[in-house]
C-alpha cells in the first residue's frame, strides 16, 4: 500500500488517474486530455500494475488531514504532493509533511515529495520551493529515505520517474 497525501487542490486525483493510464496494458501510452476530477472527500483506492509488481495507491482527501495518521500503519511508502504554484499553501504543506515524516508508523516508509503543477507559468522553480520548504534540512533529519521530484500531472511530465520510484520502493 502506498499513501498519497497532500493539501486540497494539489492535483492528487489527476495524478493517480494519469499514473493509471500510463500503466494500462492496452498498449496506448498517450495520456490525451486531462480527465475531469472532483475534490476527493474520503479515500480512493487505485491499483497500478508496474514492471515487477502491483501496487495499491490510497489517495486521502486533503480535508482528511486530521485523520491521516489512522491510515499510516499498513503502508510501505508515502507520496506527498505539493502545489508548487500556490505560494499561500507552502507553509501548511510543510507542516503537514513534517508531521507525516515524524509519525512513528512511517519511520521506515520511503517518502516521495512531488512538487506538482510545473506546467503553470506562475509556478515556483524547484530551487525556490525547496528553499522555502528547507528540503535539504528535512531530508537530513528524516529517519526515512526522502526523494524529491518535480512533475506536472496535467502534461504527464515526470510521471515515468514516479512509476520507477514506485517500482523500486514498494514491496511485493
């Protein structure tokens, strides 16, 4: 089980739908137009078939932040998504990330931090957002391995790297 966490509106649902499309065995690798999504209220489960295994991604709605810890016990990795075009959400996202990283049940879980929406003209650069998050300090002090990627769920940029990370960091 892989948990997908992040604030409301960061693009988690579109991200999962795009990953699912990329892992379909029907031969089509074209993402096409982005599907319509609605904010997740509750949880969504999505199975992805990777190169070597099948992974279930549990997306938790951003509004569920206070009860995220009740889902921490049965997961081997966490994907934490941030909207890199929303400067107003940076501090709350950073606090959420720190609480996820300090949670006892997740001390051994691999963590992937995704800075999404790099396709938007108003997005912060990776250097800027990593500086605001103090990612180097977070990575140094975290008990678990933390990887950072910049993606666009809308265009599909960076999604293959996410699939490779999932393939390498989840158990069978």
